[in-house]
């Protein structure tokens, strides 16, 4: 306490607690503490606030409210006082009191702004200074700001400066040059430290933003790119989006893309480059077969002053698509070729190709499996078409050969080309007749030159190999050549008859016809022709029994006492026609008494149906007709005049048979013996002559069986197994009668000799016989009888 100059001086620290005793005014001022109340002691405060009070009971001065020196006094003022007056009455006295408020370090340094922003170019050189806002501390003296500290000392440092008023402030010093691309913003903490004990600190944030300079060139992600692009990619298809980066910022980092001068115009025409985005897209159709690799260089340039650039190289590989059809080329093709060409003969050479690559460019050549050809690879992409099977023009005259070439792409593509191979004919087929054996019926009495049949052969060859010529293979039958009987048209095979045939003389012919083509060498084949002469009903029946000496009336005598069923007469007729036409039936054409006689229609026997009576007429007239089975039927009639006689023995001798043993020396039997001897002699001579001729001539080819002229009886008679030869017409009076004893009888005298006839009992052939040595034993009958006679 200092009481000089009547001013009582006290010093107290600020921020004392309320109620703290500052001093005992009563004691210090010499006042009785007990009278203070009575003397109405009071404390007059000059300031607005009452920081101090007097305890009127004790006279003590105490803290009524905390005192903040910085609030109460200007922090720049080195001293801070609270001045007050203490008055007291009885007597009135005035005391001046001065309380000095002593500063304590109760305030921390603080900056006017908690955050300070600095923009520093990255090109700023090291050592550059930057002023900072200083920190403020309300405390005074040593409790004020004494120093500063910086958190980052790598790029920056702090230099503390003292102002004229003694305040401390700091300068930010750049120690090392910036690289904005490494660190664009630096966050610093500036700490202000006062001199109090303990010291107090205050901090502020310093944000240093490094300003960019265009010191970085654009850079691509890669220096080179290899990209696969499918050919025929659609226009506008994205190939790649290039990305170049510039570590700078602002316009210094804005990039423009462009092609360099090293990029060809062709490449620039195929691919477009977006200058802003760096997208490369397909601009025109890409064809692998034109270009497989595209090289380009792209430049990225920033927009900063003194623009910097970067570049990258791109290699675009075009991936092949199977978009090209395989191709083929027929280098050579032989057509036409002969049908007998040898196996493995090369007839065509084919080359194949495909503009695609890899599997898409591998091609295979095929033809249809069923063709008689094969493909053989001769060299790379060359094939030979060879004959693999024998060819036959007659089966397939030409072949449409389709060459199909297919690649191995997915999906595979193919192409084809069809060539027509024509086959030339060779004479490799013999003429063929539709039948191997022809049976041709020919009606007898045909007109000479009549067409019998057309024997047409077929030759599947062509042209001269197909032209046929027809021949009759020569063959003699009984010294008669076939060419004298038949003729064939050599061009069309029409067979003609050169003469009129008579069934009763010639019944069949057997010969061969040959068809020969005009090839070199010629080929031929033959066919057997069987000509069958078909009988016509051209011969009427001839009645040979009963014998009619004059005219057509036969007189017979029968006894009146003839029993019922007795044979009166027998009509025998013969017909030289064939069996069907020569089948003869008998009928009564006229009869005097139809109740008296019966006629067997098959054997011609006339028998009595009852006994004759005296009432019956003495003369009976019977007209019998013999009719053949032809169409139209031919017939012959005989009139039998029967006379009844009373003399039984004489009449019977005229009608009944005479045993041959009793008439053996009769004239007729004599003639029979002579005839048989003559026939035997002639037969022997004929056989000998024939044998001599056969030995002198070569064996004739088998042809038609020998013709013979004979009459074969189909009726049961005793002449069926004998042959009679005579130089007269005795047969005209000969008849066969089947009697109860079955003996041969002669009823009429033999007429005068006129012609030579043969009655042959050769059995009828049931089939064809070829001409052979045995044919010479067959008698050839020559009819020398006058008109109206019959030979059998």
C-alpha cells in the first residue's frame, strides 16, 4: 500500500475472486472500524461498475466483482488503475484511493481471422515472403505475443518481425519451390505464443493454394495402343475413347485431340477422331481384305498459353469376318468325252480361293456323292476332277456336275458352279430285239409280198452305232433258200412273204434274222423266227367211199331180210385242211323213208332202224352231205340208191365182206403187193440219195422243220399204220369199212392208172423239229394229180 500524496495506493492482480480482501481501509486510513457505520463511510467509484466494496463492519476493502484488466483498461496502456474516493462523516473526511490492477496472463493470443488464404503461383521462387496477419493478445507486457510457430517447415518458414509498438508479427517465407501437380494446396497451422507463465498459445489456419502454371504437357494413359476391330463394323461404332490427362488445371488442362501428320489420309478417312472427347469411331466400312492394319498417331494439346502437347500411337488390327464367299475357277473342262474313258482320267481342273483368312479362308470343294467322279487335290487350292467309275452313255447321256466350294467359317459360306459333261457314244451295245423268239402266224393263200411282221431291234447307241441293217441268215430247206421264201427290209426290219404258202404243203418255217449296227467294229445279234402257216378252209371234203364210178349216184343192193341195226353202207370223206377244218360230220340231206335208215354223224355209218317190209318201196334214195368244220363250212354230197333184193345169199355176198385170205389172188390184192413193193423201193432209193447229198454238203443250220405233205387219218381204221404207194388212182376206189370181223375188203374194181399218190401214215408231229440228217428220211410229196384230185 502506498499512501503518498494523500492517495492510498493498492496493487491487486486482475481476476481475483469475488469477496477477496484487497486491504483494511480502516487500519490504513486510521479510522476506527467500529465507528464506520456510524460515521456513514461510503466508497464512491468513478467507473460505472463497482468492482470494490467496503465492509462497514470491519473496514476491509474487498472484491465485489471480478476485474478484467483488458476490459477495464486498454491493453496498450502499461498501467491500469481503479480510482475511488472514501468519504466519512463526523467529521467529514475524504480519502483518495488508487487500486492498480496488475495484469495476469489470462488471455490467449488470437488471430483476427482463424483462416488465412494465400494464393501462390507454383512458379514462385524460393525465398519469397508473404505477410501474415499477426496474432493479438490482450494481455500486457510479457503476457502478450512473444513468438510464432509454423506446423509445416518443408516448404515454408516463419520470420518474426517486431512492430513499432513492440507487437510481434510473422512473415511466411517460401523455402522450396512449389509443384502444384504434386500438392496444389498446403494447409498450415500458425501458432502464436505469449510470454506468460505458463505461456498461452493461439492458432490460425493458413491455406496456401498453389496457382497453376502451364508446366505440364498432356499425357495419355499409354504410349501405344493395340486395338482389334471387326471388319464390317457398323459406321459410328466406337473403336476406343482416348484419355489424355494434363496435371495442370483450368485452361492449362483442357485438351484438344487431333491426328498427327504421320497418320495417313486413308486411315483418317476410315476412322474419325472427336477432338474434344478423344473418341475414335468407324467412319467408313472396314474391309479386312483391303487393309488389315491401320497405324495412327494422335496428339493431345492443352489450351494453356504456350500450349504443350502429348502423343500416343495406335495400331488397329482388323479382325477378319467370314464375309467373303469362296470362289472357284474352272481352269479346264473336257466336254464331250467318250463314254469308254479310262478310270482316273482327268476331265477338269478347278482352283478355289477365299479372300478371308484363318478358318474363314480355308475352303473345301465337293461334288455330289452319287456321281461317278471324284475330286483329287493336286496342289494348294487346285483340284482335279477324275473319272472314278465306268461311264455308260446309254444310262446317263450327260452329267450336270455341280462344284460346291465351302469355307470353314462360322457360319460357313459357299458358292457353286454347274458344268454339263456330255458323253460321246461308242459302239458298246449290241442290237437287242424285244423278244428272243418270234412266232408269226401266216394265213395260207397269202398274197406274195404281204407284210408278215416288223422285227425291229433297238440299239441304245447313237448315230452310226445305232443304224441297224437286217439280214435273213441263209438256210436251205429241201434245196430251197430262205431268201426265196421271205424278204426283210434291211432298214426297218419289215418281214415279207415272197410267195403264197399252202398249209397242205408247208406248215411252218424256222430261221434266224440278224440285226447288225453300223459301228466300227459292227456288233450284231440275231433272233429266231418261227413262221406258222395257218390253215384256211380252202379244201372241201372229198367223199372217197362209197365209190362213185359215174356221176354222183351210188347204187347199192341190200336184202330185204336185213335185220335192224345192220350196216347198209358207210360214207367216208376226207379233208386235207388242218384238224379243225377237216373235222367232218355227216347228215342226211334227203331220205326216202326217214324211219328206215339212220346215219351216224361222226363215222358216216348208215344202218337200218328196223327191218324192211314188203310195204317199203323197193328203191330207197339217200342223199348224204359231208360237211367240214371250217368257217364257212365246205361240203360234199353223195347220193346212194338202195335197191332191195329177194335173194338173200347173193345180195349178202354183194354187201358183206369177203375174207382177205380167200381173195388174196384177186386183182386188187395183186395191185396192192405191187404198190407196196414200189413204195419200198422208192423209199430205199430216196434214203440213199439223201445220205449221199448230206455227206457232200456242210451241215445246214437249224431252221424250220421239214415240210411234208401228208394226210393223217384221225379215224380208227386198219390203214392207220400202213403206207401204200401206187402209180394209179386206185385210192379213189379204196375205202375202209369196219366190219364185224375187221377185215380189209375191196368192193370196186381199180380204175385206170393216171397219177402217183402216196398214202402216208406217219404220225403227226406234236412239236417243231430242226432240219437235221434225219430229215432226209421224210418223203417230200409232189402232187402230180390232175385237177380235182386229192393228195394225202
